[in-house]
């Protein structure tokens, strides 16, 4: 799943696609927009993009007007009107020169049987070479023929697009064009300019409950991130000491930094105002999170786009409840600079302690690694096995050695005695070594 886009920069669009403002207006007219959801049937984004790229910014809207009216339209290549038959590149029919069926080069097979053609003789061949599968002749005649076919295909595509546009009634809509080209979007109403004010929450809740049958708590849950953003903007422009979010919650602190869709956010903790504890409050259903207080500055990556990222959560610390919302870092810094400074200092102190702890553990590890048993030097085998035996074991080993020697001497003497002098020398030698 692709990540959502928050904005499009016109500089990136111009550099990547070569489209400018009027090109984008033309595309919106073809594929549909907020004021005309249907657009032109049968024309998608790729077709519209390819079509508008054929014109400059100054002429693209005029060309759409001409096509919509079915008037004469001249393209590069010779289309005279929407219903005309396209001409070839040179507006004349040329017969293709004969080509050899064996090698595929210009000439006849009978002529190439006698002498190889100029293309095959370059490789010092006496006869023509059998052409490969998928062979394409590069002669001027074949090259011109391929260009003519491509041009004809492109012209047929242009005619089909123009026919679809001409079938649409009242195309293009001039009111939509004027609306997009207007630079004065604040004075579109007769009663005066459009003014942005804080939403009337209770009226909006009643409206959505009646028309959408939504639960009031669900509506307030969805509205809270919007209200927190409006509150931070007001605090940034006009700081007020006693200002409260939704008239009930005060800015407590910053819990941590959260990364969502590649953008960092501050997770802000909102606390119920002390003087508003006894008053009636509207319940906002939230998701409770189980986070340790020591993990407040950990950067968390949120990559699941199926989750509801703007749903407020509840954090419980020492039986104290906080609402958590994700807020823009720059907006929080502008609204509460001291809170941001305190959060950064606390984060820096924790990182410093963590570095000291890691350095201490690494120092202990190096001391252990420098011991003679793990220094990396090959040691004697006596470092791992005993080089001397216990006295009892040594005595027993000596006695067993003496007994074995005596037994071997007795056996050899017995063999010598048992050997008869009448036996031959070879037999006696064999008996001695058995």
C-alpha cells in the first residue's frame, strides 16, 4: 500500500512531468474533479496526461475548447479535423522496395544466390546469410515504413480521444476553468469573504447524530485531533495562560517522538484541568495504551496504514489519566516553546546517562577480555590440565609400572627357558618375539 500524500509541489510536477498550472486544469477536466466527478467517459489519467503533453500551457485549454466544439484541429502529422482520415508522414503512398526472403536485405533472392548483397558481403561471406528470428532491416525504406506506421498509430489514437471529447456535451465547463484560474478565493460569496472560525461543536454533533446516526462520543473522538490542532494554532498566534483544549484539557507535557509515514510528530499529553474536575464532561472513547514512564522519549515507527492514527489514546501513570494526540512538531514548538525545551533537555539527559552506562559496561568488558585466559594468546596445555598427579595416584602408577615390567621379564625368561635347544634358530627367534 502506498503512503498517503499530504501535498503536491508544483516545482516537482514541472520537473518530473513537464506540466504547469493549465495542464493540470485540463487533466482535471478530462478525468474529473471536485466540481465534476465524471469528467469525460473513457479517458483515464494516463490518456489525459499523454494528451495534454502534446500542447503548450498557453494553448492547451483553447485546444480542449476546439475539440469540444468539434472544430478543425491540426496536429503534428496532418490531422485536419476530428473525423478526418490520417495521412502518412510524407502524405504520399510509397511502395516498399523488394527484399530478399533469405537474408532480409534489399534485393531479390535470385540475385543474392549469384552474389552476396552489400550488407552480407561486409562480413566476408560469399553467399547471403539466413536471417535470424525477429530480424529487422535497417535500410532507409524499412525505417521510413516503421516511422509511418508509428505515426499512423499515434494519429488514430488522437482521433479516438478527440471523438470521446466531442461526444461530451458542454465540454469544457468554463465556470470550472474560471474557478481554478481565479486568484481571489476569499471573495467568492456575495455576503463577503470567507472567514474561518472555530467550529460549533455541539451543533455539529447534533447535525451528524441526526443525519448520519453517529454516536456523539464517536463524533467527539474524531473531532479531538482537529480541535487540538486549532488550539495549538491559537496558542502560537495569541498565547493565553488559562486556555484549555475543548474547555477541559490543559497541555501537560510531551511524551515522546513518533514517526508516522516518514514524518516525526510529538505525542502530546493532555490532562484534565484541576478546576474542571467537578464539572460535567463529554466522554471521548479512546484506546488505552500500556507504556512505561521511562519509555517516553523512544521514537516509535507507525507503518500500518490500516490503523486509525488520529484516534486519541489514554495513558495511565500513577493513577493519573492523560489523553495522547499526535501533533506537528513545529506547531507545538511555536505554541509551547518552554515545554519543548524541557522535553529536549530531559531527552538529552537520558541519552547522556545511557551513553555513560554503555561506556561503563564496555570498560568492564575490555578488562575481562584482557585477562590471560582470554587475551587471544595460545597457552600451554598445562593451563587447562593438571601437570602433576596426586601422591597416591603417583604411587599406584609406579607400582603398576613395576609389576608390569616384572611380568614381562618373567614371561620372556619363561619363553627362553621353554625354548628347546633342538629347535632351529628361526623358530626360537619367532618364539622370542611373540
